C-alpha cells in the first residue's frame, strides 16, 4: 500500500638466412592451422553426505583426517579408488568412504508454508482476506509475520544474484499507525482520492504482517507509478510467486480490488497458494470469488 576466433587458412613464414655478407630471404610452405570447436565439459557429478564423514588424505582409514564433512553436504565426485571417492570440500581435496555418500538428486525449489489460520479475520479457502469489505480488529497487533519475512529475505538474496536490489520499505503497520496515515491522506488528497491508494484503519493488509511494500535501488520510485517500469518491478512480477507472494493490486483491476495498480505491494500467501493465484491470472478477490 502506498506511502506517499576465427579460422586461419595458412601462414607464410619468412626466414632470413645470413650467409657471409649476403642476406637471403627464404619462404617456407603454407602451414595450415585450424582451431577445433571447444567441447563443453561434462558436469561433475554431485553426491551428498549421508552422515558426518571424514575427508582423508588418501583412500583408506590409515590416512590422516583432513577435516569432517557434515551430513547433508553436496560434494563433487572427482574419481574412484576402490570403495573410496576423491572429492573436494572447503578448498581441501581428499577421499571419503563411498558408504557415507549417495548421488544427489535434483534440487527442489524451496517451499514456503502458508500462514497460520489461527488469527482473527475472515478466511476463504484458508486465506486471510483483508480488503474494503473485510476488516481486522483494532486490537490485532501481530507484528511482521516471521514466515513472510523469511521468504522476503530469500527473495532478496535470489534477486541480488541477478543484479537486482530489493528493499522492503514498508511492512507491518498497526491499526493506530494506519489511522494516522489514512487521515493525513484524506486531509491532503480528499477522501475519494485517498481511498484509491490508502486503506482505512482495520482494512489494511499491512496490519496482518503479511504485506510488504518492495522497492528497488532508486528510492525515488518507491510507492510511485514509475516503479512499474523498473527492472525490479519486472523481476518481482515474474518471480514473487516462487517465494509465496502475489502482486496484490494488479494493473487494470481497480474496480475489482478497490485500489489502484501497486506493483510494489506484495501479499504473502505461501508457495502453494501464490502459485495457484499466479497461474489463474486473477486478483485475489476473483480467485476466491469475493467482493473487494
């Protein structure tokens, strides 16, 4: 919610022979040189330790221990020597017994659990609904949801790898804080306009602790229409659901949600629900078949 090589056909090599006082240039035949197309290296197989296992200097228990690799760590398979596997861990190369490792399966995407339903409010299909028609008690003051924050941190880390910097600039807001904000917007913009981008106290998703306003590297676009054109907004639209979030107020859906397009406003639903809503291409209201 708003808070205002190339191929070489031949080489002629000239060799200068110096005989007495004479200099005789001699041409050698063409030397045909070609470059082979590089062949991509096969991926090094990965294994995972099934227990805490010693990395030894050689293939056997008679060799000294370099270090201990904890259970559950992914390690590369370099070569085999009897029942011992050569591998590398933390920059150290050694051997581990094959009885304590297994071939690693393909990594599964992280899953983020849905929020608890044991909190006040209206639930539809196990999803807490807070909009212009459904409110929260003024006394409900949960703070920032820990599951949602964990997901935001993971999302921020993933984005950073893609050279995208994300910042959660507005998260949980209490009933009283929302009241102050709303009243200020009404005073400066008028009630009709304020209602398009600010929620009345008790009707704000931020009070659930599940809503996060996300900005990019340039703070001048935070909570502004211009954010929609940033690389950060485009990344969020494509990846937010992977971390359990949806873009709560999509473009062109003001009549459905009651709020103007806010590409920065993310609502945490958990991985399963967020993926379903994303796949449906619907607003939360349309997905749950409720009024906004």
